[in-house]
C-alpha cells in the first residue's frame, strides 16, 4: 500500500515537471500597435487652410480582422493567424484612432472627433471609411484596400469619394516590419483623404 502511494507521488511530481517544462518552452506573446505619421508632407499643413472640425467614422473593417492576431496571406485562399503576435488593442479602434491622428496632423487641426460621439457643435467635414483588406501578402507586402467618403457640414452632403489601394514593402515572417508597413499604408491613405478635403477648401 505504501509503495503504491509512493509511486503515485512520483508520477504526480513527474507530471508537474512536464507541465512546467511545456510552459517554459512556450514563447511569450508579442504585441504591436499602429503608429501615426510623424510629419506632414512638406513639414506643415497647407497655408490658408481654415481650422476644420472633422468627424471620423464610421470606420468598418472586414470580419476576418476582428481578432487579436496579426493576419497574413499564405498564397491562394489560405490565411494565417500569427501564433504569438497580436495587436495590443482591437484593430478597428486602433485603426480609427490613428486615422484621426493622421488627419489632425495633415489638416492642422486639433478638432478631430472619432464617431459616434456626443457633441454639441457642428462638424465641418465627416469622413467614412470601409476597409476591405488590411494585411500582409505571401511575399511580404502590406496591403490596404479601402473605400472612403468625405461629407460636408454635419454629414449632410457627399463632397468627395475615393478608393485607396496601397501596397507598402515589409518583410515576410517579420511582424515588426509588418506593423510598420501597415502603419505606412494607413498614413498614405490618410494623405489621400486629406488632399480631398483640402481640394474642397480651394
């Protein structure tokens, strides 16, 4: 009886050791964010541009991006979810916030609101975006494909619309480079939207 208990105790210790060893071999999750533009092209927003109040939203992303893991394409119809590489926060909110920061920089305004948001003042412009793709392809290019619309005061009139299809070089299987290249793609789309807004003011 005593020897049976001893064997069970030894087996329990061995099982615990194997469990700890398995945990020790599991890499920690790495977290990424999107970075906003550091400078406006040319260093400053366009001269004589009035300070606009701009609403950003709604911004929609496809359901395949509604997950913490970074998503890449492996060729054909196969998609790959990173095992240990995730966005530090939900991608839709992160994408929207960085877009807002970019537009604030490019338009030279502090009055950029992420919608929906309660407000007691009018919007001069409202930007809506529908993203159809935001990932890295099988050769390492970060691709952003999105349609966008710029509306007038309080969103009552469509002023401009466009589609941004942007590819930025990254590096296959390098998620740090992927997050940077996706940030660059978002920055390029932000510039296209800002140009559309500026053109309406000329």
